[in-house]
C-alpha cells in the first residue's frame, strides 16, 4: 500500500482513540558509502525511501516517498512524532544536524554545535538527544555527555544552555516537560518547556546504577509513563549466558519523589525503552501489555530487536520471521509515534 493511503487509514482508525497512539517501526534505507556514491552511476535511479511496519497489520510493509541519498547517509539520533533528528556520520563529531518530517519532507537545519564553544570537544557517544515541535514553534534539546543540556527555538541562530544541567546522563521529553538525570550524585530535575524559556519545577536525587561486577553490566535510565509517573529502569546484562533482564522502580509521582519501589507490572501499558516512555496497549494493536520493547541493534544486525515480558521474565526477538523473509534492504530500525499534522 502506498504511504498516502496508509496515512489516511491510520488517521481514520485513531479518531475514536486520539490519545492512544500506535507506535510504528521504521526501517531505514541501506547505507551507501562514499565510493558507491562516486562510482555508481545508477545511484540516481535508486529509491532512498523508508519502510514502515504497523503491528496492527502483520506482514504488511509501507513505503515513504524517496527521501534522497543524503538522508540515506545520515543516522537517526532520535524521533518525536513524525520528526526525525538526523546527523551525518561522515562529519565529526555532531556537526550539520537537521530535523526532517518523515511524511511532509519539511527540513530544518540546526546551527552547528561547535558554536557552543571554541575548544570543548563533543563526544560522539553523547547520550540522549530529544526535541519537540508544537504550536508552530520548534525547539531542539541536546544532552551532551559530561557537559550540559542545550536547546534552541525556531528562529534562533544559536544554542542556549540550560543552567545547572552538567554531567548529563539521561533525559526524556514528554508533554512539555524535560526529565533530566545526572550521573554525578543522581541529580534528578524536571523542566517545564511550555513557556518562552524552560523553568525548573522539581529537583531531587535518583540513584544511578552504572557499574560492572562479576561479569554483570547494569545501566539505568528514566521512563515516563502515560500518566506522568517516572520509572527508573535497570537493565542487567550477564556476560556468562548473554542474557538480559530488567528491574523497574517507581521513583516519582504527582510532584514528589517516592522512595524507590520496585514494581512488577506496567498494567495495561507497554514500554518503549529507547524512547523512554510507556504507551497504552489495546487488545488489537499487536503490542503485548506489561512488556518492554527495546533494541540493541547496530549496523545490519536487525535481529537484535526484543520484547521482554515482565510477567513471564522471558525475552524474544521481534518480527524475526518478517525480517528474515523481507527482500527490502535496510540498515537500521527504530520505533516512533507518528503524527501526520501538516504545517
């Protein structure tokens, strides 16, 4: 099915439940190296489109329009709605980033990050980058490891630093709020982005687990639920049997920090770990309630897309059969929550 019909069908199906967005899986086009670009005269005839998978319709794939060879060479750093934050990996370290709408093709170039300073080196291993678009105003936030959080609003030609956000470890944006976590002393803050400038509305501490002991690696990240509660998720990797498991704690609710309380169920929600959010599950949307969807994929190893069921404590690969049988060449995959609002 062509993408225009898919958008119409998707919007129609969501009208009765507008608050329950259904995540889609985006398959990015296979990467092209510079030698191929310079020597392959057939490059102009190639179609650099993305492929979408809707869990409600198993074994069906949808293609976007051609997004161009530059898009195919770029890496998606984060998503928000139908907007993608892109970076060209050929440029070091984070220069020439831009955001692009997957459906309208609108593109907005972001100012070079090197404008932030003259001598400080940005590390490619920067942790979360999140941004949002709303009410005809664009804002972009970058969390830079070992430094701070910066943002930019539509029309700006420079980046603005959010005070007292050093040692950025992880952050999540949801519903006009930025949830920030520092790896030094576990400083946890919430910033309200609904006004002209971000305002800090909460400040406390959340213990950050980031260590390796007895061949076990433990990492921590934040997840914001549908109702705005904040969870601390610990991912445990055991090198001995190459297994993964998760521990989930409720740490924030209704404007105050709770004593960490381990929870064993997400109720009727499921977690998109890479996006740092939970989503309400329906019986017919193809998602499994009380489960964690996450990815450890890199390069062309697309089998590293998993579901971890909190109830059974079992993990399985997602769409293994679909990907193995798909003739479509692609390099990376990522979940996103689509929005078809035109400017």
